[in-house]
C-alpha cells in the first residue's frame, strides 16, 4: 500500500481548506495536538490562524483533546 497516496486521499476528505497541502498540514497538526506534542497555541500558529478560530474548527469537527499540563509546556518551550 502506498501510504503517501492513502494520506492524500484522507486529507482530500477534509473540506475545510483550499488545497491538499493545507489539509495534510491540518491532519498532522491535529495529530500532534491530540498526542500532546504541541499546544493549542502552537497548532494555531502552524496553521496560521487565531487560536480561537482553530479551537472552533476542532469543536465543529468534534476533535477532543486535553490542554497541556505545565510540564508539557516547559518541554515545548525547550524544543
């Protein structure tokens, strides 16, 4: 199975953005967010949108995530 093609097919299903690159980036950022690798603020920054708008998009597509704890924030600052 060609994972690049599969990833592009999945990204194409997301109708929130104008192009496939933005859709792929969104999937990656949401994955990092729910994996607690990045904060909501960092995710919004990567997507070049206000955190409030990014949060609203997550709510609309029903993505659950936990906010980072203090140790996670310190780790992100050191990256």
